[in-house]
């Protein structure tokens, strides 16, 4: 039996994933969490072989959580399940310690295969992600300018390009507006841009939004 914990801030999503996974007789969802703080509590009592982790939730950065889990629960294998674009996040997650990356928009039954593959100690990669990973290894210096952004900086860029105000971004990420302003300034500096309008144009031309 493969024991699974779900971490996603949408109860409806967790319910759908649970129903899908438990159609397989060898999979059992043993715990759920709606935030990273709840995840810590859940992992204290629930057996977990594979963690399905939503990357984009309020609070700590998903990559920070991956890094922490690698230290505190090294035996747990992590499948990131996210709506974030795979071409911007999949390789980052794999490098941070995840064993796989799946899109929430993918066929739900593919999660069953992904969990089984990861539980066996193998990586779960779609063909597109495998190609991106190969290219990132063979051509590490040819990436786009935004490849140098930290996860928080990339999140800030995406949210600004989607029309969010700094106050809204701060609330969504559970940060202070001043901290978000610092991230925005870093993004502008790293991308050599001047204002939000140029950030939005950059994001659109780069296929980020």
C-alpha cells in the first residue's frame, strides 16, 4: 500500500484528487493539509510515502518547503501538482528536491501512474519536462533572463503581469507590501526594465502569461 498526503489550499481540489487516487486499490490517502503549516502537523501523525504538493499557496514559497522537507522528511517523495507553467517551474522543483511535476490541468488518472512511479524511487517526468530538463543541463547558459529570478521574484513578475496591485500580491503571498516592492525592484534590475508596463510586455513576449 502506498500512503499519500495531499497539500492544497482548495478543499474541492483535494476531494477530487482523493477520489481519483483511491480508485486504485494500492493507493491510500492518509492525510490532507490546506496550508504549509497544516502540512507540518499532518506529517507528524499521518504515514506518508508520497506527498502531492501544490506549489502556489499563501505563506512559504513552495521551493522553500521542498528544501525543508528534504531535510526534515528525507524519505518522503514529493510530486508537485500545480497550475504554474511547467516550462518555468518544473526544472526548478526537480532541482529543489521534488521527484516529479504534474499539471493540475492534466488527465487526473495520470496522477495514479505518477504516484506509483515516484513510490518506486523513480522520477516522474512528462516528455515535455524531460526535454526541458535535458536542455537545462546541456545548455545551462542559454536560458532567458527570467531564469535568474528567485521563485518569489518570478511569482511577483507573474502577478504584476496579470494585473495585480502590490497590495494584492502582498496579501496573496502573505508578505508585507514593502517586501513585495523589494522583489519588484529586484526583478526590474535583473531584467533591465523600468516599470510595470515593461514587465507585462516582457512576460507576454516570454510566454509567461
